[in-house]
């Protein structure tokens, strides 16, 4: 996974910085919507909790 980071300064707030992170999976050749989770091709997606009664 390749991360592209952009640091920008909004026009409204002169003393604040905005950090944007975009992720691209080089294996599946597509953008990753949630970089903290991944694309799901290189590893399994996190399991979901199931509550059984």
C-alpha cells in the first residue's frame, strides 16, 4: 500500500494545517477508501462481532 500525504493550509484558518491521506494498493491497482483497514486483497478484512442470545 502506498500512502500519499498532502499538507494544506485553508484560506479561512491561517494558523491551522489540514492533513489529507490517500492510499493506493499496488497489488489490486485501486484506491483504498479506508487506509486504516486496507483494501482486503492482501489480508482478510477485520471480523465482525456477532452477539448470540
